[in-house]
C-alpha cells in the first residue's frame, strides 16, 4: 500500500520563527489534506490541497503531485501553533493514509 | 453550523465486552469516516460510509463494524474487546468523502479496555 512519510518528526521553535514541514508519499494520490492536532486532541483541517498552492493567514501549503510531496509553511509561529501536524492522502479510494506526524513545540 | 459530534467522550470497558460509538456529522454532509489513533500505530482509517453504504474499509478485523443511518448519523461497533483496542476513536464528516472534499473531525471517543 501507499506509504506516507513526514519530516522532521520533531521541531522546536522560538515564537516568531518560520518553519517548513514536509510530506512525501510513495504513489499517485487524488488528494492530500493537512491537519493540526492540538494538545487537547482535536484535529483541525488546515488545507485540502491535491495540487498547487494555498494560503490561509500565516499558513500556506504546496503540493507537487507529480513529484509526490507536499510542504506546509508556518510563518511567524505562535505558541498556539504547538501540536502535531499530519498530512493524509487518498489514493483513488483504495485507502486513506495518514503520515506519522510532525510534533511542533513553539516556545514563548 | 454545528460541528461533528461524537458520543460518548470517554468509555471504560472490560475485555470481551462490546461497545458502540456514535457520530453525528455536520448538517448536509453525507460521508462519515472512522479512524483509530494509538501511540504505537498512529492514525489509521477504519471505514467510510456514504449515503448509508460502506464505501471502503481499512485493514481491521471483522470485530470492527459500522453503519450509517438515513439521517447520515453513524455508529461504530467493536465486539469482543481486546486490550489493544484502547485508543482514541475519531469520526469525520465531509460533503463527498475523504477522496473528494475536506474532512472535519469530531472531538473523539477515548476508549479504555481493562
């Protein structure tokens, strides 16, 4: 089945810093989504991004489906950005697979 | 618009028992999918329902089952509970399914099997 990798596994930032999270996948996908799981366990959808670039405030994402990767950019990070970031892919209805996540800690 | 509602929030069960979890999707969403989250295995897809039909299924034993009602509400059942079934169970709803539209998650049900 399709494999999803995320890097880095852990990231510690000072408030105000920028960061880039990466998601690689091993096969063709028809869509990709990014999620943030906050320290209370709630999963929030950040982007639905099968291809191209999207921006939402301080966050933006780019998916290059032909090269099988996606990037999530966080600018001017805040302590509320802490948590785990997951990417998840759907490979044409065969399965929906989450990556292992990147744990982000933003220090004040 | 109300979000995805999962009940109950917490459950403690004994090995061998069965459990039923409930999920009410966002109004207008026809797809409900279920996921298991554990520290060891991460987030894993269980199954997806669309308009009362199971559309696809993850790699879980037959003890895990689900259904969807005509009002799009969904239930998940786990029979003959094992210690390894202890997990956070998350449900998500979407307009057209996880392959075609964004997923919106509920707060989850934390199941502890003793």
